[in-house]
């Protein structure tokens, strides 16, 4: 039997994740079963379960990969961009890849009802806070010239995660939401003394 390369395994994971995200966006998280994901991907049940033991594990993996891809796609000069513009690029990229940001709202809603989903969402939140802490440290150091940039990045990361979640929730739920004004406001928040 030929040896399967890491590239092949990574491509297969992306294929499964892409199928799952399409279904979640089309049907909703709750209405999508592993059987649906198997059918959508065109792979066997064994192939899917060889990579993911459950739908929750698949969701966690998909969201983590999307977050990592969004911030990995930043160019080297993004540290000079204000937080609102960085958030705009991040959210636009997520929307392009997911097709519907409402999926995130569904995942958050499920986390309220189910401990396994809550644990997975908490791990995604930890990853998102780490990503924002890294970006904000760069912004405060390179964009604003602050000497305590690392401390400020850690301190303000949870706030920006909340700002981003607020943007996604309001964009998804409120028809008259002014996303541009919201993102402009996110750029003018400055650390105090």
C-alpha cells in the first residue's frame, strides 16, 4: 500500500472542511449531520471519521483553520493598518471563505446549549485572542510607538475579539447596521495612561 503524504492528508482535511462549511452555511449548523458532510464531500464515512471523530471536532478544526488562514494572509505591512481596517480585512476574508457569517452566530448559539460545543468554542476564542494580541502588539509598537506594546496587546485583545463578534452579530441580525462607522470607531480606540 502506498504511503500517504502529509500534503495529501492536509488536502483531504481542507476538502472535508470546505464541504462542511458549505453545508453549515446552506443548512445551518444544527441541521447538518455527519452523514450530510459525508455525502457533500463525496468521501467515505471511514475517510471522514479518520480525520474527525465528531461534528464538533470538525467545526473546531474548520474555525481554527479559517482564523489561522485569515491572519496568515496578512501582508507584512498590516501592522501599520489601524485595528478597524485589519478587522475589515479579516471579516471580509472570513465571509468570502465561509459564504455566510451567520454560521459563526449559530456556532456561538450552540455553545450556550452544549458543553462540548462550549469547550470547542472556548478553544477557538483562545486562538482568536492570541491572534489579536499578536496583531495589537505590533500595532501599538509599530503603529503608535508605545513602549509597553506587548502588555497592551494582551490587555486589549479580548476587547477586540468582542468588537469583532459584535460586528458579526449586528451585521447578521440587524438590517440597518452601519458596519463602516463601527469599524471606524474600532480604529480610534486608544490605550489610556
